[in-house]
């Protein structure tokens, strides 16, 4: 009789597993599908709605989804006080509604971005993972074919980091890199760098809030390769900063093969990011990406020249970078900038501007009340500003 080992996934080979949360041995099917009352309690704080009737109109479903996400984001924000990591690595406590302390060094940095514009939802990993566990239990009950998958990837783990390490270990495994090696390495990084799991939780909430196709918090964790590639990058970045560069580059190469996303371990990426679809995303060594940035597939943040200098773009908070966009050179893309799909950007863009075209040109647009990365609006400038636009 085997038992589930915390952090290592489902390893039982018999029909009986240990239900650690209720302290008794039950059949595996009962452990996953017929959960005790502790899992059936109502969840007024974190209610994830679903499409209840196929006869309901698309507009009704969209309205319900939007109201659900606004409600859940507000509740998650006020759930608790969590630790946040400042740019110098110092852990500080941030209360609800409090802004992060200003950093004097960043204020003198021309490529430092205004953190007061950050709107990421700073929710703790424990709270996010509790919601994910409840969703996994419900999915196991609704679809028995997924019961074993949900148990091995989510329900057998106690923390968000353990679940992510197990999943990425299996995704990135190769004949030269065993899944257990990768899993233990990722667990070690999560233990030594707790800010990584906090960024992971913020990324989950970002995807859930911005992607209409994301109906559950568990969806990015289990199914979205952009999110998975981003979390794998965060581990390689920690390895790079810990001077384990050979290992970081080896894992980064494997990430590129599996997810078709190529992010150099030395690149600096903020919190609350969404890589939608993500295929073909390339981010170079000296690139910097701020908080709450949304970018789509085939985005390139590339360098110019062969010298090993600061040669890649610096992307401000709240930017929206459309599919197929290419941004080249050591240029600054300001806070809240919108880059149209297929654009080639060769010069710096001021804050809250829209740039489109090849080469990109700045359009005269009205200042938005919300950063474009949140509303994911790619086309409003077409009717507002291009009166002479013709096909």
C-alpha cells in the first residue's frame, strides 16, 4: 500500500490511499470524488461561477463572468496582509490599499517605472491555492476521467509551489533531466526564494482577471503554457542571480523546446504578467519588463548589435503588447503604452501612448482611465483616431 508523499505527487500503486486531511483510509475514488463535508462547505468569498445553461445568451454569460471577476478580485485583495519583496530584495509588509515604499535608487534610474501605477492583485499563495484545490475537487467530481490527474497535480500537494514544481518537473523532463531532479530543484528554489511563489500567485490572478477564456484559477496552472513558461523562467532567473548560470541556461533551453517561449534567465520581469498564447515570445538578456504587462504570441523584445552591453528594451508597467510586435534596442516603452499587433518599434514611446505600424508611429489618443494591459483593448484606436483608415 502506497501513500501520497507531500510535494512528490501521487505514488500509490494500490487501491487505498491515505486521506491525510480527514485522518482515515478510504478508497482512492472516495478520496477524490466523494469528498467529506469539509470540502462541501459553501464558499461565499470565492465563488467561481460556471455556465449553468446552454440556452443562456452569450451576453448574459459575459456579464456574469465580468461581475464574478470584479467581485473575486476585490475579495482576494482584502483577504489578508501579505509579504511583498522590494526591488532591493528586502521583504516588507504591505497592507490593503498601501503603496509600496519608494526606492531612491529607482527614482534616479531613467528606466525605473512608476510603481504607484501598479494594479496587480497582491494575494497570498495559500489563498490562491485553496481556491485551486476546491476547483480541482469539483472538477474531479464532475469529470471522473480527470480524478487521477487532479489528484497527482493539485490535491496531493500542500502548497502552490509544490504543485507547480511537480507539474513543471513532468513537463520539462528529458532523458538527460529526470522529472524528480527538476522537481526537487524547483522546490529548493521556492524555499530559498519565497518571493517567487508570491509572484506566481499574482500571475494567476492576472491571467484570471484579463483572459475571458480563463474561467477558473486552476486553468493557468494546469493548461496555459504561457503561464507555465513564465514560472519556469522565474526559477531560471533565481539560478542565474545565484551564479548557477550553466544550470539556468540548460533549463532555459529546455523551456524553449517544450513551450516555444525563449526568455533569457538574466532578463528582469515584474509581477502580474500575462503571456497570452505565448508561442514565439522572445525576451533578450538585458530586457526589463515592469508589473502588470500583457503580451501576446510572437512578441520579440530584441537587441541590436553584437556587443554585450545594455541592448534590449525596457517595458513600463501596465503595457499591452500586441501579437507579432517587435521591439528592438535599448529603448524605453513608457507606462501604460499600447503597441499594436505586428508593429516594429525602434524608438522610445512616452507614457500612455499608442504606437502602431512598421516602423511604429505614435497616434494621438485620449488618456485611458485604466492601463491597457487590464482591459486588453487592441482596436479602439482604429475608430477613435484613424478617420482616414481605409482597406
